[in-house]
């Protein structure tokens, strides 16, 4: 089971004015980042990326068993 409270979020601003959203889970060491699109809500993009990240964590946990 994935614990959302243990997922860290970072919003990185690049020198070319683009932004990246990085999700990291310390226990597994899994990290995922994606360039954000200015035309779409950050919250919406965060939720989409979180869904992908949680699925990857679940697969990683299953692979360990």
C-alpha cells in the first residue's frame, strides 16, 4: 500500500522559466519528474503525475515479494 504522506513534492523553477514537478519516495528511492505545461493547472498536473507515481510504487512493491 502506498502512503501518500511519504511522497515528497518539489516544484523546480529552471533558468529558462520552465518548471518541473518532482515526486520522490525515500524508502524505495523512486523519483519521477515531469515538465509542467503553463496552460494547464499545476494541481491537475500534480494529480495526474501522482497517479502514475503511485502505480510505479505499487509495481515496485509487488516485484520485491
